[in-house]
């Protein structure tokens, strides 16, 4: 996907499509960590540790309950 910057007051903004935000579980209130090596930017949503534990616990529950079925579907 190629995006261009949009003028936003005296600055520029990069608009992130809703589908991408849903994929990374981000909302307009989600803070992002921005890292750069001078050529590239990496944006990572900053997760609330309690939210992350809750999500990981839910993933574990799904794996325990449906793990074998998911493995068969993957084959």
C-alpha cells in the first residue's frame, strides 16, 4: 500500500485506513510508539498491560478449546 501525506494545519498527517486500524486493534485514542532509523518509520500501538493480558488469555482459551480443530483446518 502506498500512501501520501495530507496537509493538516502547519503540519502533515498520514491517514491510516480503518481496516488497518482494526487489524492492529487501534482506535483514535491509541498512543503509538514511533521508531525511525533515519530512512523508515515503524509505528507500534502502545498497549495497556491489562488489555494485553486479557487478549492473551482469550487467545489461550480459544487455543485450548479449538486448537485441534484449527490445526486440522490448517492442514
